[in-house]
C-alpha cells in the first residue's frame, strides 16, 4: 500500500456519488414544467402554482430521504463542504427573494415598473439572474451537471418569457428533465437497495 | 537477527509502518473516513467496493485498535451502523502516509531508470 494517494479525489468521488442522482434536474425540470402548464392553460390553473411550487421541493426531499440515502448510504461531509453548501443555500434564498420582489414589482406593486424598466428587460433580467445564480450554485456545490441544466433553465425562462413561446418552455423542461430521468435510472441501477443485513 | 539478515533488511522507517493501516482494505476504509466526518456501513460498502463480510471484519479490527468509533442505532426500525475516525485513527493515518512517503523518497533509483 502506498501513502501517496489523492485524498481530494476520494472526497470528490464520495461527494459526487451522493449527489449525482438527477434530483436537481428533477427540481428544475418540474419547476419549468409548472410554468409551462400555467402558460398553456392560460392561467386557469394559477391557483395550483403555489401548491406545486411547494410540492416539488417536498417530493425531492422525500425521494432523497427514502430512495436515495438508503441506497447510497448516509454520510456527513467535512466542514469545508458544509460551509460551501451553506453558502449555496444562502445564494438560493437570496435569489428566490429577489425573484419574488421582482415578480411583485412587475405585478403592479410598483406603479409604472414596466414602463420604468421596459417590458423586455424583465425576462432579460431573469435570464441573467438565473444564469449567474445557477453557475454560482454549480461552482459552490461542485456539481458540474448544474451548469448545463441551469443554463437551459435560464435560457428557457428568459427567452420563453421574452418571445411568449410555450415551445421554448416545453423544450427547456424536456431538455432538463430527460437527462435527470436518465441520471436517476442510472443511479438506481448502480445502487440497488441493500438488504437489511447489509446495512449493519 | 543474523548479520546477513540485518544487511538485507530495508533501511529507514519501514519496520515502524503500522501494519493495521498498511492493509489495502483497511487503508481504503480509513482514507474514506478521513475525508468525511462520518459515514454509515452502506456508504463505505459502495465507496470502497469491499464485500459486506470483508468490510465488517476490517471494521471490527479497526474498532478494536481504537482507530474508528462505531455507533449502532435504529432508524425507522432499521439498523444503522455509523463509522467515524477517532483521533487516534486520524493520527495513525497521517503518520502512515508520512512514513510511506519518506520510504518512497528514500528509495534508490531503479537500475532501468539510471
């Protein structure tokens, strides 16, 4: 045995095996799908949106808790990873707050907001905001697939709103969700559920 | 020890190498526990690629030596075995790496490399 091993590589492999389950892609793809459904039903299901926005993260949490962790095993990462994760959560919270503030402002809370900013600038703002946030999250979480899904999400959200095109929304959630399903199936095949004895 | 045996012995810190850490499977377990705070049996099983029996037996040896701390509990009526590197285990792992690096650095160049 040699002491000359790459501990960083071991840690990174452990990290990626715990997170490459496609759940981030599920979350983003489903969020985009909800916006698309809202668009094609012409706001008839608008009441369902807050419920869906609550149900998606809850479902992701439950899948992680009851499907992913029993297969891949439980692990608590070191301080450095936890600090980066904490920063990622902070970035996400700030991003959601900015998004909500913008939505309220554009929704009429600030009079003449559209006129002041210009209609086209709102989707462009959301495009760049999502692009910056997801790139930051991908970097903080050391999760490269998020660069792809975050970019598709940002482009879908920005361009879909700009051109008012449900086709752009449709293609973007499909482009995110299909790789997510592939990653999830690959994860399930790689990590079958261990027997009760194996967990001891 | 005879003079001939002494002459043939490897110089440097190799005789001091911790045999418990030196075994590849145990080294893999310690390396994985070194980079995380704690992990359960299933996680180590997946990461190290060891069989259940192998991991279990090496886990017992490391626990006996005081290199790891093992916590057994039930979560939702299912057994959960969580492993953590002890301070002693951490020190043993760091010492082992340093010693091995020193041994490798002190090795003379091979004939083919000269």
